[in-house]
C-alpha cells in the first residue's frame, strides 16, 4: 500500500466538502446503510472521557500528557498582550496557495476581518494550486505596491526566488504554514511563520487513537511525500503507535492529498479486504482523506460507528466537523484556529512595519471531539478559541 513518492499540491476540493456534507445529512436522516458484516462485531472503542495507560514508554507518556491538555474546552489566552500600535495606511496582500483548500480559505477570512479592524486595505490573490500561479501572485502583489504580504500555505522553499524578489522590493512578509516550524524562517526574508506545533498535533491525534481503543489500536496512517509538515506529522504518529506494544501499525499509506478524490475509495476498500475489522483506526495528516474514505465505507455497507474510525492531525474542515457531530466514521480532528491565525498574521505584519520583533506566539493544540464540539465549534463548524483573541489584538493596536 505504500505509494510512490511524488510532489503534489495540497488541495481540498469544495466538491468533496459538499459531497461529504450531503452524505452525512443522509446518515442523520436515517438513510445510510447500517448493514454489512461489521455491524455485529464487538465495539472496539471505549469512552474518551478517561485516560488510559499504554505503558511507561516516555514517548507515550508525553503524548498522553499533550492529549489531556488538548482536550480541554476552555482555552486561555497565551498570546501577546503588548506590542506596537497600528501602523497606519498600509496595503497588504494575502496570497493563497489554493483558495479551494479549506484551511487557506479560513485564514484568508481572518486576515480580512483583522485588516478591517486595524484599518488596512487587503487584497486576496489565489495561486490556484500551482507553482506558476503562486509565483505570479507574488509578482502581482509587488506590482500593486503592497506594503506587506501574507503567504497562505505558500512554501518558503518552493517559491523562494519570488519571495526574495518581493523582499528586495521592500515588502514585509509573514507566512502561515510556509515552513515546518513557527517563528522566523532561516535563510528567507519571512518575518515569521505561523503554525501550530506539527509534532504536537500529530502526537495528540495518535494519543487519542490509543485512548479510544484502550491501547489496542489497529492503525493505518495516511500521509503524502513531498510535504515537510505532513511527513513530520506522519512520522510522529507512526512512532507513537509503534511505541504501544499492544497496538498494531497495519499500513503506512502514501496518498497525495490532491489525489484523494480518485484514490481513497480504492485504498479504503483494499485495506478493508486486507485487514477487516482489525483496522480500527485511520489516522491522517489532514481531514481530506476522510472526505472520500467515509463514502466508500457507506457504499460497502459499513455502519458509521463500526471499524474503522478516523482521527485527523489537521486542519478541522467543515466536513470533518459534520462527521464528528453526526458520529459518521470520524471521531476527532486536531483543528487549527484559522480565524485567529489570520488575526495573528496581521499583528505580526504590524510588528514588522514598526521595526519590532515577532510575537513568538504559537497557538495551543486543541482536539475537537463529539464531547467538546459545541464549546468551540459552535453551529458554524469552525474551531474558534474562546480566548477573546480579537479584543487582545485590538487593545494592542490602539496603543
């Protein structure tokens, strides 16, 4: 099942979200199939309410500690409370890797809201999922005489030449998911990169898989090559599953996110044929895998509460929230605070304009489950922390 490594764009199709939403709606209405041979199998999952002890291995101990914190519903503000006041009359451009990517779209909305609050003009340019499109978008931002650019999942290495040219023109640059780690990106003019800690995100996802299976997970991990952050997530999840001596890593499947629409049905059916109900958990570096694995299970007559169940190490799409809320194959997602990230990006640009240093803020990892989805997910099915971040940023900008 290991795929051939290839470099592909990160894509989350709007059609996939719509299709998954419709299928979930059908399930809620009682139209999904509850038949199939899996329905009479013993329930392999336990309640998520209590911790489990999968062994004294320090890898597991650390992962379980992260999970305990990530499950909390109340998220205290740990971000900046001071900084430069608004630098006026700025024009900024948000450059999207691909606006059909739910995470990139979510951050763009946060940027636009924050720009309105701080009093800046903002333009959004869609790179449309191609290197050429992203390079052209950066060039267009320079031609518009932008004071600042926010890179929405635009890779710092892949578009390095265009980023350097923009910086040479005097443009300040902030990235979101432009590099594996948060903070300034060495060897580039990017002022700071905004991201949650990818290894912590992955550790929380894998720890949740161990917890809900009482340390008996039969796991398949979905990942893609050519994606530094994704590879780091996948390797972390693999190390945690393998550290659990009563768990089993069944397969480690390299499937590019851009190919999920065409490949996940076949992958899902093949894995079920090979492992049957031994496959209890599907772990993915992104929710997108499960947009297409879930309908495949429905078509095969697998009950939505039967094995396998899915847990995602990002990013918290609307479709994923719908599945978790409905109990439709997916149990959890480690969601990014997309709107908050947009506000942080604007604040970081303001610091760059003022000649100050980056804030150093990294948003805490939070896992969304059916138990806490109404606290921070709300009716909009978007993770938005209840930490009053907008008020904190607005107070900073007022000076």
